[in-house]
């Protein structure tokens, strides 16, 4: 049996689903309490965390929005879209590196193939979110060796991503040693 408020809370969380899918849904007013109740009942609902964080952000409470997303990330762990939303709310480069580092550790290496991504919309959405996390991870590092190492790590974890390969090639020099390093990375990354 559903309680009387679950339909409305489900609707509010559905707006969060639209946000996770890349939409710009507006959460109806009064939904904050309903979303909080929904999270008390099911603390693994990523769309509810995103919808609630959006309300906090719209109210000007960016820190509360970030905390809400981080709570969701800690409870759910492996939802790359939720981690990406938290990374977008990070306050400064140090916090961004921390969030993206945790995100990459939690869900950065995923066994997806190009075939899975092409055939399954859920796998494609997950791959896109993981790719965005890795690109954020690369971007969060200062120029130089750390950035290059982050790009290599990204390609090894997600070899199906053309964007990550492009990022690696951008960070590499064009000398022979760099070409060898890229080829070694490609060999490690191939299944």
C-alpha cells in the first residue's frame, strides 16, 4: 500500500529524473518536504537527491544543495550522473578534485563496450556520465605531469571514450617517447 503522499513525491522525483537525463525540469513549489520524505523512505533514489538539490540551489542555498548531492553520492556510490551533479556544485578547484577523485574511485572504471553503448540507451547514458566525470577529473588537475597522468588513467578506465583519447592526445607531446607512452596506454586499455 502506498501512503497518500507518495504520488506527489513520486512526481517530484520524476522531475529529478528529467534533470538526470539532461533536462531542465522545474520542481513544483512545496516539493522540498515531499522529496525529503521520499529520501527518508528510500535513501538510494538518485533523482530525488538531484531534485532536492535543485530546490536548494534555486533558493540560493548552494552549500545545502552540494551537501544534499554529496549525501546521495555517499549512500548510492556508483551513480555517475549523481556524482557529476555534485561535481558541478563543487566550490573551487580543491573541492572539485576531491569530489571527482571520489567519483572516479566509486564508478570510473566500468566494463562497457562500444557495442553495449550503441545498443543500450541506459549504458549510453551511463557511459556519457562516466566520460564527463573523467573529463572533470582531468580538468581538475594542474597542467603538467599530473594532468597527463590523469588523462592516461582515464583512457585505461574507459577505453571506449573518444573524448578521453582526445584529451590524452592533447596532453601528450609529439615526440617519440610520448607516442610510445600513448601506445602503451592503448595496449593496457584494450580488452
